[in-house]
C-alpha cells in the first residue's frame, strides 16, 4: 500500500515526556509515511526533541504561543463554554500556518493531539481527521475533584468539569474517529456522546513503550531503593508521591529503616522538595535519562490515587524488568493477570507489606520483573500500535 501523507497537529512538542505522539510519529515514519508536524511552543517549552523529530518528519514547523496569548485564551474561556484545556492553545498564527500548509501540500489524513489541541483543528479543511483524545479529561477531573492533592487542583477540576463534559460530548460530531488509551476512557466518552454509533467510532489505541530505550541494563540493582517516576508538577503524580512518602514509607521503615526512596521527575513542588529533610528520600528534579534510575532501583512503587488512561510509568518500569507495586487505579487498563506481572495493593498497609515481601525475596523480584518485561513486549510494542493507527487512518480515508 502506498505511504500516507499525514498532517500531525500538536499543542506542544512531542518528546520523551510526551511519549505517545513522540513514538507514534517515530514508528509511523519507520513504516514509510510522510509526516508533517505542526506544533505549538507554549511558554517554557522544552525543545530538546526538535532535532530528533526533524530527522523523522518530512517537515516540522513550530509556532510560538506567548504567555500573553495563553492568559487571553484562558480569560476568554472563563466567560464561555470552552474548557480551559481546549482554550489554552488557541492560536491565530497556527490556524494561518495550517491553512498555508494545506495550500502547499495535499494530505491524506490529519491527526490532532489531545484536548489541548482540539481548537487548532478548526483550521483543517477538506481532509479526514483523527482526534487522539488520549484520555477523557472529564473523567480525570471527576476523580481529581475527590482525590486531588491540593485545594487548587480540586478547585480547577470543579471549575472546568462542566465545560469539559459538554466539549467532550461533541467530539464525535467533529471527528470520524476519536482515540483513547483505555476501555475506561472509551466508556466515559461514549456515555457523554449523543452520537448513536459512539462505541464504533471511539477506538482504544493503547500506549506503548520504546522497548529499545527502556530495556534492562547490565548494572547491579541497589539492595533497598524504591523509586517513583513521573512529571511531578502533574497533580495526580504529586498526590501519589506524597502518599508514598507520608503513608507507605513510615510503615516500611518500621521494619526496614535502611530503605531509601527516590522520586525522579521534573518540576517537583515545594511539598515534594520538603520531603528531602529525611536523608533517606531523594527528589531528583529533571534527570537526563530515566532508564538508569529504573535499572538500579530495587522496586518501582507507584501508589496512583487517581488517574485515567494507561500509566506510562507502570509500563516503563515493567519494560526495565523492575518489579512494580501499584494500585488498582493504575492497572485497570492492563491486559494482564496482575499477580503474574506486578503486585497490586489498595491501602498503604497492603502496599508496605508488598514492599517488605519483595525486599526479602530476590528470586520473586526477578520473576516479577521478567514477567513484566515479557508483558510489555507482547502488548505494548509501539511498532504494532503504529500499524494499528495506520489501519485506522486508512479506514477513515476510505
């Protein structure tokens, strides 16, 4: 079949942190498709992945989204029914670039990334468009409203929940296919939609793992180091990291005071940085590469209090053959028998007990780690997922 010309619209630059669009572009390009990436550059955007993307794509164009524009966009959202997530990225300059790019090149299909990019798609004309919602943001806000780590995160969820529900209810009126990462997010969007064939047009396209990047390393593991990974400015990650440090670790230390905890990820809050008053806790901030930290850790402990979609941090730890202990909220989207590939605990007491059990049994840790690696190789290979996305593109085009 002939390669496709794909117009890929993103509200930020895909990267190793924004792993989904980054790897979809990488593996679509490997399959021979011609990708034109148009992406916004919001305030403070990390541009380190630009050269890599330029090597994969036929063309990459960036449009700055200045701070004054984001403030204007969000102020306008407050007096409209558009959710803040969607309004944030409105850009007349990007709309102009999309029109110019379409005038210069005939594309087979357009791909729009995330609710934050949805408003940008209004400039796309005359070609079928696939919208990658990734998650249901309304579902995320519903959960954050009850479990957010700070009053600010709960207030934001309350302020934006109604408008987000309304906006997501109309996604299938705008796009012939909408993608999500988990069955739970599909059900949430289907329940909001008024379109009769919502379940057929809402498709689950799971997240994958870069199995070459996240691959077991030939380094010795620390004897008693736990790790939690993620972008720490994200409220669900902050909540989980605080729960781990304040509720789980004191129970672990009662039996094993020698155990250390590493919280690895960019933009930790003041509350997380304050945890380093205990010398057994390390808060790294941004790290150059995550795999070495996962490779050296004894166990990845991921007490996700709430969230949506597939948890990349779970998949990445499993890919490194690092044994994982997590909560049911983080594992419902996985196609696995939990006890075979990771341990699941739903209370701080149960999680602490799982930690202590694995710390005592190196053979069990190795067996769980190897089973986790095999699981992601089988179910979360980006090359297979990119092939599935290509099939979706061709169906929409047809």
